[in-house]
C-alpha cells in the first residue's frame, strides 16, 4: 500500500479519535475524501443519532466527491437506523474507491456495506491500518459481540507496590501530569466504577476535570448500602448520573438515595456481595461500552478473579512507602508464580515523573480448561 494511502487513512483515524467517548452505543468513526491527492472533505461521528462520519465528509467535499477516494476507519453501514445507510450516501456521491480499515463487527452490518458498494461498481479495499482501527474501538467491539462493557483497571502504585501508606493515605501517589492523564481518560470512557469503601474513605466526585471533557456515569458498588447520604458524589451537578449497585433489600435507604438524585440498581447476590457479572451485564444492556475501574482493592480483586478486566493501566511513581502499606488487589491471589496473570501487548511510557504500564491481562495456561 502506498504512502499516500497510509497517510490518508491516518488522517481518517485522527478524525475518528475526536469522537472517542462521545458516540456510545455507536463506534467512533472517521472519514476523509481525497481527490487527486488532495483532501477535499473530512468528518467524524459526533454523537449517536446524528449523521455519521461519511455524511459529514461528503458534505464538506460537495461535488468534488465524484470520482474521489473515500478513506473510512470502519465499514460504512448498510442499514437504516436513526440515520440512512452511509454506503448508500457514498454510492450517490459517485465516489470511485473506498478504503476501509476494518469490517464492522456488528452482525447487522458486517460485510453488507462493502457488498453494497461493490455491487454499485465501487472498488473497495479492506484492511488498511486495521489494527489501529480495532484498537480505537475495542470497547465497541467487545460490547457489540458480548453486550458487556470493556473494563479498564486504572491504579497508581509506588515502586514497592503500594497504593496507600499504612495509615491509608493515598494523596497523592503520582504527579500532576499523571493525574491529568487520568481525568482525560475519564472523559473518554462511558462510566467510572469504585467500591463504597473508596467513597467512605476519600469522598470523591468522580468527574472529569479537564477542559471540554465529559463526565462519565458514576457507578458505586455498595452491597449493603452503607454509602453516607451526605457523600459528595450525591451532590455532583452533572449530565452524567450516579448509580448505586446493590444487593441490599433496605427499601428505606434506597428511597433516601433516590431522593438525593441517585439511581439504585438491584443486582444478583453472590456470597453476600453484588455479583459483578450481573452488574456488568446490566450496564452493558443500557449501552455502557467502556468503564474505568478506579478503586478500591476489594473491588479490583473481585473483578480480577472474575476475569472481567480487559485492560490494565498502572501508573508507577518513583517512591518507596516501605512497611505494610496497601496493595492493588485484596483477597485471594495466585499461590504460584506460574498462576499469575500475565499482561500482553505491554506498553510503557513516561508521564511526567511517573511511568505508565499498559497491558491486556491473560489468564494463565494452568487455568485454561
């Protein structure tokens, strides 16, 4: 594939990134229209229910779209939903070729948009920068295939593996730049989840505090409804709501929380605690594609043991706490190193004075049956 094609698809991916965190339950998609080597139109999907990336790009290109090449990060849709099919729009605009990064994993679309274009006599090339496109929409891909959210575990640790001192103090493990990066992450994901212990101890707001960022849906796992009615999270003025997930039958506390503006979500109980698989399924059913798991150690440990973490983002601070302190995961862990959960696709980058380690957790072979 020529350098020009790669360059134009990278431009389309840059357009798509503008929509990350804003399009659920739709994917983030970008499109660039190119004629005679010149970009004549570009667009990105801004919000579910609004025109898709191709429509914006074609509108910008106008008559210049005829005979042009279209670069799209995801297969153009072929069905009528809240908007008309984009494959039809490309056909009507008389584009000459369409370069598609990846086939849409949505069964309603998968391959049909490409087929529609080819039947209209438009040449279609598939697979240009497919991996980059896949990574951009990992939450959508998981959600469309399983109806479960893509879960990102975020934590901050010292070099000796402590998330807090022996007194419980955790402000702050990392530096300013790492904390800003976390707020940007909050703005890109649909929901943020913590355990009630974190609410009781830290009284967080769980909002996105970067310019232009959106607040995620706030989810508190509170099996016995011990969240204080004066918790700061119940006073947050935001378009995003607060959900209290519980298996408690305390109707009086439920009504008190609803009166404070929170939604109470009843979940199946397992060993006296909220069944996380049931909770995640309920969140997925309401269109939550991505979720940031921020704390605390008991919730993180339970989520890890349930195999529900899709990606880890661990910030490592150049500090040593010493002594007992507090680690990332509470509860039962691996007995043998051979049983430890490994991370694949590992990336390490510096964020201010800290290091960010990212990876995909993989179940050890000893646990595969």
